[in-house]
């Protein structure tokens, strides 16, 4: 008995140390996206907690909801970091949605253990879907969450979770989006057919419309397989539309989480949202992050969008400034006070520092100063006569 107590204590101490280490290494919360991390209580006498990321758009709400369900990396799920999907969440935030990313049981700092269900992939998906229900139930008590308008999205194992969740016909859910969904189980005989049949079963228990994204060079699903999964889902009575986008980079499985994937899925999801009667127009462009340091005060030196008045630039520099105008904030453009050198950096919290560093490297001295930051001119040195 004493040995058992000691072993239990050792396990608890190990878990606590791991959580403490993860907290220490965790990135700072994204102020630009109003990021918050919650621990949502699971039901039952022996209930645990689900580590959940929440992003809010500007304003007071109430906001319709998007739930983003994560995939499963190889190895121990507890060592999988908290999934953030910042760039993907921003697309929904710009359209006025609150975005929620729950880490399911056994993943990251969520308590409990991952319940795989062996080779019963249908049961696996249904088990994962219970955690989505827990988080949505919690959101009913969040003042600015509009639980009457919900879109549920999932990538990879999260796509399986999303389609399984559809069988619950949860109130307020309007549609499902499946990015490369499924669970590859190479150790299970006939796992491809088993997965297809699971999708057919899910389809027979829901009336929710769904949008699917699969690519041809996906390292998890061969083209014949994802098309079979889609056919089985339709055969089960499921309402689905497949976007087969062909090859993508080195692995189509990474499309959703990639910046380059935005141009593929954002227009399709916008059209799907419109079909569902949900918000789909961009209300406000949001930066992905904010500057790491205070921004210099704007000056009245010149209009921000006039590349011809930027001091001491040759034609290549003026073309560079035009690219800067089209770039994403946070951004900064630096020029050399002694003439000739210039540089800009965009889409990074350290844009000001890097723009100056690069410009000084080209100038071979420390004469560079910031000309513009975001959409304001901050130049305070008069041009040479």
C-alpha cells in the first residue's frame, strides 16, 4: 500500500513538473487577437479540465462561434502543445466570430487520458466529440458568446471529431467543416474501409450540411481513399460538398494550418457560411500580432501612401515602398539618413527592430531611421536640400 502511494505521488509530481515546464515555455498571449486560455471543467464526479483557447473579435458581442478541433501528432498526446491556429482563427475573427480551440482529454495540459478505442475508429470519434459538447455547454454561460449560431471545424483527427460531433445535432450548430479528416490506423487490418464505414454511420445520424477539403498528395489519405470516404458519407445520407484541391506543397495534409492554404479554403468557407445564413463578410482587418515596442508618434512630414516623397530613395526603393504599402501590419519601413539604403519588415511583432537592423546592414553604418510604421509616417528628419 505504501509503495502504491509513493508511486502515485511520483506520477503526480511528474505531471505537475511537466505542466510547470510547459507554462514556463508557453508563448505570450496574442493581444491583437484577444487571446485567452481557459480550463473548462468536465462533468462527473471524477471530472477533469480541458485546456481551451478563446479568441475574441473587436467589440462587445454577442459573437457567433467557431470551434476549431485539432489533430493528433505522433507520440504522447500530453506532450502535444496547445494548438492555437492563430492565422486561421484571425480569418473568422475578422468576420465577427468568437473562436474556440479546445484541447481534448489527454492532450497538452488537459487532464485525463486520450481514449483511442483501439481499432474502433467510429467510437473514437464519438468519444472525442464529448469534449466538444463540454466546451460548448460551458460557452452557454459566457456573456458575449452567441450559442445560437455555431460553426464546427476540424483538421485531421479534429475532422473526424467534427463529423462525429455532427451526430449529436447540438442546438445552435449550423454546419461542419472537415479539413483532411480521419484517423490513420496502420496497425488495424482494413482500417481504410473501417474509417469509410464510420463516416457513413456518422452521416446517417445528422442533417447538418458539411464542407470537406482533401488534397491529392496528402501523406495520410490517398486520393481513392478520401473519395471513398466522401461517397460513403453521401451514401449514409450526409449533406456534403467536397473541395478536392489537388496537390499542395509537399503535403496536402498541412493545407489548413499553412499560410499558403488561406487562398484555397477562405473563399470556399465564405461561400458555405453564406449558404448557412451566417456572417461571411470581413468587418475589419486585424493584425496577426502587435508591435513588441511602443510605436513612434506620427509626423506630418508626408502622406503615408505617397512613395514619391520618401527621402533619398532610388527607383528600386520606391518600388519597395509600394510593396510595403500592400504588406500586412505590424510593419515598418526604414531608410538611411545618409542616403540610398532602405528595408522593411511586415507581419511581425519585431518589425521595427528588424527593419532598422536590415537597413543598417545595407547602409554599412547606423544611420537608418524609421520612415513609416503601419499606416503612419514617423520620419522626423528633414530631407536634404
